[in-house]
C-alpha cells in the first residue's frame, strides 16, 4: 500500500507541476519570444484552412504510453490518437473507436469495436489493437504511466471480429474512466519507437516536429468521421510568454491559446475580436488536507468546523479566479457522479466565534499551512483565509515551500495542514477516493467511523443504489471530520479568436478538435 501511495502522490504532484500556471508542460524550455505573424502569413493560413494552437511549452516526445505532459494528454492524444470512448463536455461517455460498451456483470466488460477504421499508416483497426494496447500498458518493460490503473485486469481477449472482452479481478465501476482516456495504438507498432513514430486513428495525422518551433499535423483523409473535420492542417506552436501568445491571437496568427491563467483571461476578454472559452465543468478541486493525527486542536471536529465557517469560498472564487470557478463543499466535483453539497453552513464569522468558544481552544492557537511554491492562486487563497482566521484568534503561518520539501511533507503525512489541488480523473468518485482518501486511512482518517468500509463498498459494486448511498455518506462524513476540506473548483480557461466555434473540452481539460471551425 505504501508503495502505491507514494507512486500516486508523486504522479499527482508531477501533474500539478506540469500544469503550473496553466501554460507550462514540463518540456525543455522553448524560446522566450515568438514574433507575431505578418499579414501575408495570416492570409495564407486562412486560405489553407489551418488551425493553429498556442501551448506554453513544447512537447518533448509523442509516446502515448509514457508522455505525461498536460498538453499531450489533454489535446494531442485525443486528436492524433483516439480512445475507445471519451467523456464529453457534459461528462458523459461518447463513443470513438467503440460503438458499444456493455457491463455484463461486475467483472465483465464487452466492447464492440468500430468497423472501417484505419490507422494513419493504412493498417485496419480491430479488436486485436485494443488487446495489444492494454497488454502493453501492463508490460513493465514499456513503463506505461497508466500501469497501476490496469492492474485490475485479469484477462483481455478478442472474442469476435469486432468484439473485445475484458475480465476484471474484482468489481471496479471506475475502470471505464481508465478506458476513456487511453489512446489505442496499432498492434504492429513497437512502443520503443513511439516517442518519434506517431501512428494513431485520430482526425489529424502527424507530419513533422521542429523542436521549440512547431508540431505540424494534417487532416487524415481516411478518418472514419472525416466529414466533420474542417481544417486541412493543425499546427501547435510553443510560446511561453503569455503577452506574446495573446499578441499572436490578436493578429490572427493563432486561433486558440491552450489552458490560460485568470490574468491572461482578463486580458483576452478586454481585446476586440477575442474571447475566453471556459469548460462547462472542471474536475480540478482546490482543497486543504488536515493533519488531524499531527496537531491536537485538529482532532476536534468542532475546532475544524469553526475554522471552516471562517473560510469565505465565494470571496476566494471572486478574488483568485475572477468568479470563473465554483465554490464547493464536496471533494467530488459537481459534474461527477453522486456529488452533493455536503456542508451547507456557509461563511459566518460570528457563528465561527461561537463554535470555537465552546471548545478547549477558545483563546485560539497557531498552526502552519504548507503551500507549494509557484502557485500564486494557492498563496492568494491562503492569505484570504488567514485574515478571517485572525478574527477568531487563530494564527495561520503560510509556509511556501519548494517541491521537494512540500512533497516530503505530503508523502510522509507530517504536515499540520497542506494545500493541494487535485484534478479528479474521470467521472467516478472511486478515483478520488483511491488517490486521496484511501491513502489517509493510516493517518488523519484512521479514526473516522465507517469511512474505510464505505469507500470499499462504493468501489466494489456496480449497484447504483448502493454506490449512491455510500458516496453520499462519505461526503457527509468527510464534511464532519474534515481529513480534507475542498473549497473551490478551479476554472479551465482557453483564449480564442471570436470566430472559433465547435471546441469541446471536458472536465479534465481534454480537448476535442474534430468539430472546430472558424
């Protein structure tokens, strides 16, 4: 368990670093400036019907098994490769390389694969490619970052000309979410060559990569849904400087600016001919994890109740995210299954004072909140809460720490309180529980009644009524004892030219370009 705990936490922390400031993807630094396009270049791009996307940094390789860069996962993998199905902007499953998915029983999934689909190299897609993809994901030699998500697979085989049957070791309703963001590769391709050899079934076919300059793709003429593709070419430009990227948007040199900050969004909204696109849902929840086992006052639920009565979620959303996020009281995002508002007391300083006065800590106390360096939103959130806690006589020391220090405290659970931001994968709360809640059973959640049993119950059955009851109880219990306390769903924002239409983005920031036009 501890090995998995550390692996999960490291992956989560790396995902946080990769997504830093919304525009940084962990690749080798690109040039700090990119010139705006000339009028002639702009007109040429329009005539050729080219879609140009700005990303903060370059991609560094193209292997779908190993590349964990945010930009690769969120838009390259879903438009050059494809999964069997994906979660759309409404967080509902939509078919891609599958035409039907049937959960036969708790441990059996039967998938009907789409006919008349080709890979970019001309190979015909079939169920054997699905089998190959999952088998390679489970092969330690491939070093697939999704390997832990597929260890539950007992067997997978092609059981018909267009059918795949997956047997799981035990029930796992959240497993479908894993399939929804796994690119399917060709059974003829060697994973060792995939860093540079790109061969998917997606709407756009890889053409070339000039490091720190551009990634060039073209419309795949034999794409199974080719009539929906509106562009002849797709160009991805790395531009780290937000002001330069916005200038390129203004001139029409680029059409879409991937994953922007609130500050960039405010600038874009002030420009004629530009707009900000916000995803309908966001699975990224900012939260505090509380060391109830490390700091005596935090073992008292009434102390924590008083503290969080002094947490002004609406002001945090308005001040930090410009009102573009969403205040929340549940660690399960509002667009996912079984979400409820689990704490309805709201922000009330006077009530907070009354609640704290009835505890042994009525005169207040001092504690440390550990925040990851480089996250300006986290620091702003902490400062807003710090001011309100001071009204209760509680002094919060905001300790801004480099990754190594923050991660050591996080992995070893030595913190009094720590800031975190988690983008829950998929639509099922079992994923959040496995990465966050289950890892706390030996620590701040070890004395919380029923929690471990409820987590196990929700993850081990496909009975919707049983799961609904379990997850609603979990949210209420967590709101009472607060091993973690969520407070805002951070927005997913994108800059675009006014004429751009048809962009689809789901709650994880996965971007689908097939229907985009301008």
